[in-house]
């Protein structure tokens, strides 16, 4: 499609026409881009209800919707300058157009047409560069792909890193020998209760490790998790998996599933069991039992740490960007950069 024939408008998500909402779902389901739950209409709607207003850029060719990209205004003075970000801000692990195959449009031009002065983003997936999105400062993202089956994946991992596999199996046996039988649930029978326990453990982890501005320290962000948990949308639904000894929760994970991809979003474990690597044991169980829920790939998001690399067998790149359109956009970019420089933002 020719970029010059595309016209982009901005629509508040709760005023999006039902036909456009259906087209958004259809484009994400078709798989022209990586199946990321964070780019779904369901995710953007949940953000709109819990975090703040979300608007959607809709790119059209002769009236037909060809691409969708949700945004929200930054809080505080950057937002008053006109700076926008992906919906959910720091909560969001993917950003970019959900669009027809072959879609490409200069992003600054789309912003100008839609009347959006400036957008700051992270987590732009590499294929978006071919769609007209600019990006720099690449960071590694890791994935665990077991589409050939969990047993085949585990056998391959054993060949690649026998020490990791043996150590995981040894810690699992030691945990059961010293504390009792492990109970794993891919979907906890009390999901809201398990989510509350996960949030409490995560907040304790943030405090213990000195995290400034912890994501789940914001009430709206916690509400977002609760809003997504009961979703039944195959393009974005919450899944909370747990590992217990008796009634005690020793590890948990809350993530979002889109088609066969599970975004490993908020993992946590009880610090009292750290010597057994319960997070690693939980992840192994998710891989072993994920096929029953249609899971065949686990996405670990941005970041290249030893814990993420342990089970990874694929990597890709995420990019950042700060794009302005017109004089107001240039002013907003300068203001945000000054804020970063002097610690205001």
C-alpha cells in the first residue's frame, strides 16, 4: 500500500466504531506482526478503564482501516506539553502498529495528520522498523520457543546446557524432599486470591531490592492486572500460574496470552525458598504443561539477564524512540529531554 494514500485519524477508544474494533482484532489474529497481547484492543480498553484515557490512531486507505496504534497522554507536565506514550506506560511490553501486511507509513506524518504532537516509546519490536516506525538504542529481548513440543525442547536444552537441566531437576527433588510435594497449577483455582498474594510478594520484592517507582506501587496498575485476569479474549487474557507446598505459595506468575504466546510479565517467588530456585521450577512446569492451554512460546520481554537467558532459545531487538510532529512536537521533545537531563521527568 502507498503511504501517500493513508490518512490517519485519532479516536478515543470508547468511541471506536464496532467495525473498526472488529478490524483491529482481525488484523492481530492474522499474524502480520508478532502476536503481542499488549497491542490488542482488549489490553488498551483495560488500560482506559483503570489507568487513564486511551486514544487510537486509525490509518485508513479510501476509508478502510489498515492499521491501529493506541496511545495515552503522559501524566504531569510532559502530558500538558503534548507528549504521549503507549497505553499503560511502564506496564506495556510491546508497542507498534497492528496493521495489514505491507503497511508502511512515516510515523511523524501519521502524528501530524492525527494532531498528536509527540510520542515517547520503548519496547518497539524490530519488525516495526519496516512499517515506518523509527527506533534507536536497541536492547535484547528473549523468548523460549517450544512449538516443536515441550519434550523436544527439554531434550534440546539438555544437549545445550546439561548443567542447567540437572541443577533444576536436583533443586526440584530437594525442595520436595525437604518440604513436601509440589502442587503446580497452570491456572490457579482461586485466581483473584492468588493475584493478591502475587502482588504482595512483588511489592515486598521491590522494597527489598530498592526499586524506585515500582510498577505495582500504582493503584491503577494493580487494578489493570485485576481487570485483565478474567478476560476470555484469545488475543489477550490473563493467566496466573502457581507453585505451592501444601497451602503455601512459593512462586507465582501473572502473564498475558495472545494466541500461542505467553508474555512472562510478573513472576515472583517467596524469598524464604530462594535456595531452591522456585521461579525456575515454576517456569519449567509452565513449559511442560503449557500445551494444554495452547501455549507454545514464552516471551520474556526486554532485558538480557542470566535468569531470562537460562531457558531462552531465541532473541530479538526492542527499540526506543521520541518522535515529534510540527513546532509543538519539537517543543515537547526539547522539554522532555530537558526534564530527563535535570531529573524532572
